[in-house]
């Protein structure tokens, strides 16, 4: 954990969140500024700044985050589709520098995004 990281503080319970899932590897909670009816952030408990800072040892947790998103999408009955997104760097919209996967669904999502 990184003491000045917003998401590390959420994982530790120092900052409240609407938790939807937690296990020994990831923590998932409702986004405070949702862009779809379902907008959940899935974060690893290991502090990784972003995808470009990840290394091969992080491959398992990155895949596990996607599987956690699929589990949550299934629980929320998003049968017609959903999107998972990693924003990498400020120009892509990353504002918290602890890697996090967005799960978006519950409405038709247009393409291209952004």
C-alpha cells in the first residue's frame, strides 16, 4: 500500500466507498461519477501505478481484474453487453494513479469512445 494513494486508502477503509466485491486480490466499488447505470472500479490490492508501470509479474492480477469484472457483469445481468476499460496516463483520463479497471454497462455504449 502507498500511504498517499486515494485507492489504497479506500482499500484500507480510511475513505468510504460503496464496495460491491472484495477478496484477497482485488477490491471493487461503485464509481462516484458514473458514466453508465453500472460503473464499477476494480482495483488490485497491490499498488500498481498504471498499465505502463506494470511488469510481467503483474500479468496474473491484470487478468484476474478482468475475470472479476465478468463476475460482476454476470451478477448484474448485463447479458446484452458491457465494457471494461483501463485508462493509461492523464491524456487517456487516468486521474488516480493506482491501476483500476472500469466496468461499464446497463446502456448501449457507443464506439468509438471518448
